[in-house]
């Protein structure tokens, strides 16, 4: 059994949905995870924003626009009157629910329910289409088995037991369709795995089902060696180690949700990144491959804040680092990069929601400086320390670009540098030119 996930663009139009249907019916009894049609989750976010602001006409107009779009999809995707009627009824139910929020103040639980509708609609449309095509497809509602714990982590045991039971109850099913991204939280309320979370769903399902492979189908032919949104001429990387892929995903390679690699890695299930627009392209295989003495790819993570704490005698002052880290922990803020010296320590965070309180607390231990609008550039590859010249090549490539921090040696797989936002694209291009 394999788990195949199709992203927003892959199911973004009736034509694309038909193409996905063709791809998924080539093999039997796989689990298919679908995202919302592209643009839908953004529109649902917008609707929630209007509702939070009490702007009901704004919400109405946006809901009406989305409804018209989905009715067109129903019309163009399906052929028979029965299938069209079934799909239209499902879509109409979703919009009745959205409209029910016009008359009450929006709560966080309500917002989560609104955000879940994109995946619920894309999967019911696909299910209607497959039924119309005579495919024995079974829709497995993610809200019946996807659950997170109090910590926000997936409840793997619960997911495994429920999902296996649901699959075993359908011995004749040719394939299974389910929603990415959406889940229930530990209170049983509707929740989600954060933006881009369908990749994470696929990896969790692959792990609990002990799948042969997890396939992430998207709009590009695999993980490229640099961010194609900023650098021209990037190329797909054929193989990545789980650790390399995890670093790239965490440090900004949008093609993968940051948490998606871990469940696959723990269960040693290969992830293949494939292109719906070019299904024959080899894509990228992420597995437990042996390192091959190469620098593989570069990614960038935006909106980073650097915080420097200077103290007279930092390293000799026993417990100084502990106090600094404890301050961040007290404010539930995780640290990405660290650099230390005898007189100070610099750290970076991407969540600055508690920054003022953190800085206030840190002032007990030293002089604090904050640099905002920074970017972490992460170079990934076989960076085992005994291999010469890789780190020097990275720094050479960045000649002329001010570097605020460097982090190397934390793993065998990456070197990260912190630069100003304004230098990001220049740095990415320079790295591509010198390294690949
Ligand atoms: P989906 O909707 O299928 O989940 P995403 O938009 O989330 O797709 O991810 C695919 C996009 O990720 C690509 O279109 C590309 O613009 C972007 N991307 C960023 N960095 C990389 C990279 N290193 N390799 C490939 N794609 C990348
Ligand atoms: N639909 C969700 C989003 O747009 C989840 C996903 O596409 O992975 O973030
Ligand atoms: Mg995505």
C-alpha cells in the first residue's frame, strides 16, 4: 500500500482533478490524500478575517464568489445529472454551514471549522467523480481518525487503530480518499495541522499504515537545489537523506511541510516528490540514503529575528546559557540558530509574538540587542566535518554579503547563515552560482 498526496494545484481545476483520477486509478488499494483546490484555504482565511472584524457584507461577498466557483467546478467536472446533483448537494451543505457563521461572533473553534471546508469539498468532488467513473473508491473522513494530542503532536496510536479498522471494513475498495490538513484536537474539536499540512497528513498516514512509499505530488518535478521562486535555472535533486530533507523543509523549502519528514524517517518509509504536470519525471527520492559527499540544496527561511545578549563574563559565569534558554522556554518560543562567544550569545527566533517580554526578561542577564527582518539561509548536503572545503565554499560564495551569524556542526547535514532580508535573493543566487 502507498500513500499519495495531491496538493492544491494538482486538484485546482476540473481538468486537473480528472488527471489526478487517472493517476490514482493505476494501482489498487492506495490511500489518496487531497488538499483543498488551490486558493480555497486562502479564501476561507479571508472569510474568517471578515467575520472576526464583524464585516458581514465582506464575508457574504467572498462566500458568494467561492460558491459560484464551486458550482462551476461541479458543472464542468461531472457529466451525469445524478452525479451533478450529489456533488451540488454536498457543496450546498458546506456553504450553508459557512453562511450560518454570519449571524454569530466568530470563535477560534468556528474559524477552524471554516478552514476545514476546502479539503472536505475537494474530496467529496473527487469521490463523486470517481463514482461516476465506476471506480470503487471509499471516502474516509479524516475527522473520524486524525487526532492530535494536548501537545499538538499527532496521536499516532489512535490514528493507526481507527484508520486500520476503517480500511479493513472495506475489503472491496479499489482505493481510499481522505482529506489532508484537517484533524480533531484533544478536545474533539475540529482543528488542522497548520498551513501546508496535507504533506504532514500523508506522512503520518504512511507511518501508521507502514506504507511502501509516501508520494507527494505537486506542481514541480521534485525538490530543487534552490528556491525556484527566487533563483532561475534551479534543478531537481535526485536523492536526499531524510535529515537533509528535514533541514530543507524546516528552513523554507515550501514544497514540504516542516514536520512532514519525521514520521516517514522514524518508520523508514521513503518519500517521493513527484510532479502532477509531468508524471514521468523522476522527481526526488527521500530515504535513508548514504551520504555522497555533495552539497545538495539551499533554502531560506524569512521573518527571523536575531537577539544578542552580551554579558561581562558569559562562559565563565556558570549557568548563563541555561538562564537565557530558560527565558525562551518560559515564553514558549523556540530557538532556531545559536552562536556563542566568551562575551555573548546570539540566538534567532521566527515567532516574535513574545519578543517584548523575552527581551525584558533577558535584560536581567546582560545587554540585549535585537535585529529584525533577517533570513536564515540553509545549505544542505554531506557536511560531515572531516570533509574539507564545503563550509569554506559556502562562505566564499557569500563574499561581499554581510553575515550576522553562522551555524555549523550541529548536524552532519547543514550549514546555516543569517543575512538581512534585503540580501536574501543575492545570497541565494550567489550560492547557486558557486555551489551547483
Ligand atoms: P502543493 O500545493 O502541491 O502543496 P506547494 O505550493 O506547497 O504545493 O509547494 C510547491 C512549491 O514549492 C513549488 O511550486 C515551488 O514554488 C516551491 N518551492 C520552494 N522551494 C522549493 C524547492 N527547493 N524545490 C521545489 N519547490 C520549491
Ligand atoms: N489546504 C491547506 C493549505 O492551503 C493545506 C495544504 O494545502 O497542504 O494550507
Ligand atoms: Mg504544500
